[in-house]
């Protein structure tokens, strides 16, 4: 199983970024895909998840600003992040739980300047 994330960067407060994660090695359409983030000195936290049939959930702090989506043909999961705040600064990881373990992408840095 491989997860390849992309799309991080530096943006000003109020700006937008879109993260993408390409998956291989799994029957993508049946698995829940998730985005986590880890800020410096803090624990990794779940940001958003999407089931195989498109049901979504979000941590309260990003509701109304972030949107998770998936393309089961292209085997990708995306995170559209709008109205970014300095508190969103973190390394973002895509994740899938498959074959009785967690798999992680390599992480992509998102930095929001004030």
C-alpha cells in the first residue's frame, strides 16, 4: 500500500490550499480515507474522513472551511482548505486503515502566515 500526498505550501490567513493523496495497492473504493495533521509539539489529530460511498466527517475546528472528497476512479482523496488560519499550520497526512494496520502518506507541510 502506498499513499502519495501533494499540495501543501505557504499561504496567508484567509487563503486556500488543496491537498491530494493518490493511493495504490488497495481496493480503494471500499476503504475510508482520512486526513490527519500534526502541528509542531502537538499530537496528531484527525481532520476529516470520507467513507467509500462518500459519507464525510470533520473535526469541529474545520467544519465549514474544509471539504474532503474522493475520486474512486483515479484513486485519490482530496482536502480543499478554505479560510485558512494560522492554527491550521501543520504537517498533513493522508491515511487508510487496511489489512489490520494504518498506512500513512509522507506528509505535506501547510503553513498559514498571519
